[in-house]
């Protein structure tokens, strides 16, 4: 199983555990409320959406990951979405570790 497959499985697991928020509006609210620990945006999301979320994440100092397609994210979580956010630092760290990126403190 590749690290990408494991990341996709982690998205589904986090959703079932209630530690993943999906959709643009809910994700933006989670960023603003300080609940989002890591935001994942699909590479196929519109330029406007990616720019909006990039700016929000920079302003509120939330890590942002642009990865996978909307179809891949939708398949992993069972909902048609291109944006999601981890609300649990443990899940976010596991996701970043699978990618080979530094984890959060």
C-alpha cells in the first residue's frame, strides 16, 4: 500500500471518527474558529477556491495541503467534496508523517 493510499484511508478514518470537516463553508468556519489543524484541498478545485483557502490558511496560520483530485477525496470520504480539514492534531500529524512532511508541534 502506497503512502498516498494510506493518506486516503486516513481521511476516511478521520471522518468516521468525527475528526474531519468537509466542504468549503464548514472548512472556512473551522479555520476562523481555530478548530482546523490541517486543510486538504484537491488539485482540481477551482483557482478561486484554492486562492481563498490559501489566503485564509495563511492569515490564520493553518497548514494547507493541496493534494489528490476531487474524485479521489470524494472516494475516500464517501461524499462529493474537494475540501476537508482535520480537527484533530493527531490525525493531522499522521497525515503529514505519511507524506514525509514535518509534523506539527
